[in-house]
C-alpha cells in the first residue's frame, strides 16, 4: 500500500475513534450505549424509518439493530408503529421519553456538540463542502460503486 493510502486510512480511523469517544461520553452520561444514542439521533432526523432501512443507513446488520431497538422499546425510548404504506411493515419513532433522552445527551455539556461546533466555526463553508465531497468520492471508490 502506498504511503498516501495508508495515511488516509489511518486518518479516517483516528477521526472515527475520536467521534466514538465523544459519543460514548455523552451516551454514558445519560445511561445508554453509543449505538443507542446513534439510533435515537438517527430516528430524530429520519421519521417513519423501517428497521432494515435503519440498519442499512448505519451500515450494520439487521440483527444488531433489532436487538438494540428491542432494548430501546423496552426502555420506552422508541415506539414501533404499523407503516401507513404497508400494513405488514413496522416503522420506528422516538417516544417523548426518547426525545428527552436525546436532548439530555446533546445539551450544553456535550463535548461532541462543542467540538463539532468548533469544527464548523474553524473550517470555512467551502472547506467543509470540499471535505464532504472528497469523503463521498473516496467511499464510492472503496465500495467499487464508480
């Protein structure tokens, strides 16, 4: 592997680790796991999502997501509802308690939110757009979708 490819790979690993460390701190502070917090956040941004679509969005297996959803439903943080389009399907929604838990996690104490805000204020809009575009291109190449 060429030096640049190796450095790119390690850079992505370091950023991913930094993000998960911050997510873990917020999740632990409110008494849930990182994956549970990521799912709550995703459900807050994507209404009426089915389990398999959620698993695909998070790039995880249905069984991993299913078990975590089961625990979130048992805790009263997520609600399952029949789909309006397909009566056989079930969609996932945040409960009021789930919304409160998410707000508690991502409040003023959240280091993740503080650091992401710093990234946004440090990088120019054009730099952010270039970064996101380059990441998308690299992902497409790595997945052979070009």
